[in-house]
C-alpha cells in the first residue's frame, strides 16, 4: 500500500549576482519542501528544494555612452556625430581598451520638426550613436566617465557592474545548496524512522545568468543638455558598487532506505 507524506512549501527561483572578495554565504529557506514515500519495493525518495546565496563585491563595469548631434543640414549633422564618435573611440583606445571591448551601436538620423502653430515645419536633423565599453576595472569607472564626456560623448546612458569571478561564486553557491538539501533530507528521514541513501537526481533551476550584471543606478540621459564642465563634474561622483548576491536554486531527490 502506497504511503504519501507531504510538507507544503514551493521552489524558489534563481537569482544571480557577483564576487571579488571572500564569499559570504547567506541561507534562504525555501517555501516548499515536498516529501514522497513511493511504492517502489522497500525504496522511496524525498525531494528537497534548496537555495543558497553568495555575496560578492563587483570588480568590473560596462558603460554605455551616447553621442547626440543636431544641425539644420543632414550631412553636417552626420559629420559632427562622426567626428565626436572618432574622438571618443580614440580616447578609449588611448586608455588601453581593445577593439573587442568597444562596440558602436544604435546609429540613427532623424528629422526635427517645429510643431508650433497649425503646421509642421522641418527645422533640422538629429543623429544618435551609442558606444558600449566593457571590461572596465571598477576603480577606473569614475575617471573614465568624466574623461570620455570631455572627449565627445554627451550622454551616459547606463552603467552596470559585474564580477570577474562570477562562475566561481556560483559554483560555491551550488555546493552550499546541495549541503543544505542533504541536511534537510537527513532530518526528514530521521523523523520518519528511515535512513538517507544516495542522491537520485539533482535539478538546477533557472541558470539563465540573470544577475551576472547589476545596474549601478547611474543613468544620465539628460547629460547632453549640460555643458562639458558641468557634465564632467557630475560624472566624477564616487563609484560605490556595494555587494551583489549570486543565488543557486536546486531540487534534489534523495533515496530513502528502510
């Protein structure tokens, strides 16, 4: 006759975040623990949902700049944008960033209209270009923001942080999650008068690398409205990446022995 035991709760999803200093482990208690005693001879299993996190300090950053130019003539507008873009690229390469770390995207040239009155009047053109720089050491972010603005970029669209030791930190979180699952399974087996056997199956949930990057909160799209001196001053604010959390969520089936 089949016996069924159930404890309600629920799998927690997966979050990820990053590391550079000594990992600090924080334990999360899952919402669901499901226990089954299956009629497979004298064998059975216990299924545990486990989650563990490792907190780390990001050591790298990615910066997205914007270059916006305006002119009454489309060709002149494009020429201004090209000149500013070349200045920014030249500066980044002077700082030691290789082509593989620099990407130009988002080229667009659009007409500008005056909508006052009862008619639409063409008054000029606007061109926008994006420049993305990756693998920026965290200690260089503040200086790079201000100097690149001085070199020709007039927007800082986004800054995100990440860790060069993400994979190692995530593996540490996985190990801790398995250890936590085993401890819970042993407690459940003991409460049922059984012994815990081998691991039957391990499932890892949602390792989509979400959380490998974390927003810094620096997003100054309006910087194009500021003069160079004011923009540089705003960008020289201290960069404090704080802590990020890398979380592993797993589901483990353990064998239950008589």
